[in-house]
């Protein structure tokens, strides 16, 4: 939806998003930022930067990578190596945690847990 300059100015004046963002989990903040981005009130570049900065601080690295490629209009080979390095580290950490939790999970979910 496109707002007139006057309407956008009023919306920005009374926008509480930045206040609410301080108290919202980053994963939920993703939805708030998407909503604001779709409203078209703020410049697209500003919203894209905010989205990427917020996603980088989460474990949603695949979503970060997809958004990065979408915003920069590039293919996978154009993604910075840090993104793939972070993904590898996260997958390794998740695998490690799954192995540590396997004995506990076997008690509650017998037959459903490998390891």
C-alpha cells in the first residue's frame, strides 16, 4: 500500500515500532519488520538493512541468506563467505546439542530418537 507523503509523515510520527521492538523476541520481530516493510512507509533500503541486521543476530541463517540474495539480487555464489561459515557453525552446534540431549529424549520419546 502506498501512502501519500502527508499520511506517511503522520504514521511515522506516531509509530511505536521502535519502542515495541525493544521488548520483542528477534524471531517475532521479523514479522513486525515484514509488516512495516510491506506498508511502504519507510524507505525500502532502510527496511532491508534493518531486516538483515536483525536476522544476522538470530540462528535463522537460511532466512538471512535468502533475504540477502533477494535484496542484493544475486545468486548463491555471490553471498559473502561469512554467511556459509556461520551456517556451518550453527549446524555443527545443533548436531552437538542433539547428541547431548539424545539420552534425555529417549526417556520421553522411546524409539523416536537416534543416537
